[in-house]
């Protein structure tokens, strides 16, 4: 399979790029704290606004090395988010953003002053990327809903195979469990979660279509909590389901409605260091935060384009530093917040 850029142009760009230097520049990430936080004063803040990014410069990444290389190859087009739909963060701080409109997965690394990207190959370009998962040995898993499969890339972002062909119909959310080595793929049309072993072999389906406990109706997103607990966005049942690693239903969060603690269009889901469950609602343009028992603790954000405001947000991720990343789709950016655990200074 040939890459989408000719080898002659690529080699020339590589030579010129490395001749220009690949040294890392200073990174302002994360930016200084702001006064924007939730809940509002005089209550103690639990979530604060940190910043937002849509370009390399927003993250302090200088256009040199591979970042400069890509902008040169693309005839001077600057790397910029269009419709970021999903975000994941690696243990090394690399931020992976799926841009569904641009049909690309961006890899931003502010600490290393580097930029990488996945867009498939000339023979198999990404058609409709939805979500990304970070696997062992630097592997990248990308769900492509139109292709009906998961595309796999190695540490060097070379195509390394596919998972779920002729099994999956509309793969969307995806999560990798480092504890078990298993890969969980949400199939929205089939109303279930496909479970694969570390080698990519299909094991079984978890859940089935329906509206009872343990059943799903148009599921979209998934994340993994403590002890392998699965949290799934059960979108047309207007709830989040917690499902044990064996497939047994454990708990339900939320219900249909337009008030606090209810859902209209639930999307991305993530878990913080204290086990709180963060759920994006694209219709409400906010994040709702629940405890493990399903009690609403906090709502963050509202409709708009300013700091802490959203326009059809989708994906969410939380890293080991308690930084919260939200894919703010129609504002063409990723917004970043920080969870402040008890005892941490605001």
C-alpha cells in the first residue's frame, strides 16, 4: 500500500525538514489556571477551565520537524481542527484527536514538540473515523464506521491490519483495557459491544439490543473504569449503563429528560481518578458529572463559543494529571479543564 504523498516529495521534505532542525521548543502546556471554575464561588471549585486548542501554535508546538514536514507537504496548509469528534490521551501525554470532517487522526505532543497524524493509505484512506484507542507497544486503533471495521496502526503509524471485517456494521466507540489486553468496540447498528482478545480475535458480544438492564439501543461511546467496569453511552435509551467485565449489568445513570441529571443526547464518557463519571450531552452542550451511584454532582458548561461553552460537543477524555479534554465539534477545538480532587489547591 502506497502512502498518499509521493515518495520523492516525502523524501525531499524529510531532508529539508531535518536540515531545518527538529529541536523541541518551549511548551506553555498546560496554560496558567484561570478564574473560570465550577461550581461558582463561594463554593469550592471542583473543575476549572485550563484552555483550548485547534492548531499547533495553541499547544506551543513549533512547526518544525514532522509538524513542519506535514505543513510543507500539504502546500502550506496549517494543521487545524475542523470537526474534532473524539479525543484520547496517552500515558506519555500525546493527545490523539479524531477529526471526522478532515478524515484524519491527529497526534499532538506538546512536551516533545511533535506532531503526527493517521489518515490511512492511498489504497485504504480513512472514510469515516469516529474514535481512537491506544493499545500496547504504541498501537493505534481507529474505528471507521463506513468501512465497518477497526484499522490498526503500529508505533510508526504504519498500517498493521484490521479487526472486525464482516462482523462489525457500524463501529463507533472503542476502548482498550491494558489490564486484560482486551479491546471493546461499540457497534451502534447492532446494539452491542464486540469483545476482542489481544491478538484481535473476536471472542463474543456483550449486551444485546433492547431497553432492559444490560440491553442497548443505539450505543455510541465507551470507557473503562476500575476493575474492568464498562461504562457505555446507551443513547436512545437516554442513559449510561455500567456493565461488568463479564457482561452483567451493574448500574444505570441518568434517564430521559431535560433537567439536571437527565439526558437528551448523551455522547462521550470518561472517568476521573476518584471514579466520578463525566458524560457529554450534545443537546445540552454541557458535561454532567455523576458519582458511582448515579447521583448528579455537577454540570459544566453551556451553549456558546467562549471559554467553557460548547457547540455540539462529542468526545471526552481524562488523563493521569486530571486534565479533562472535550472535543467541541462545531467550535472546531478541544477544550481543556482540570478536575480538582479534595485537598488539591484550586
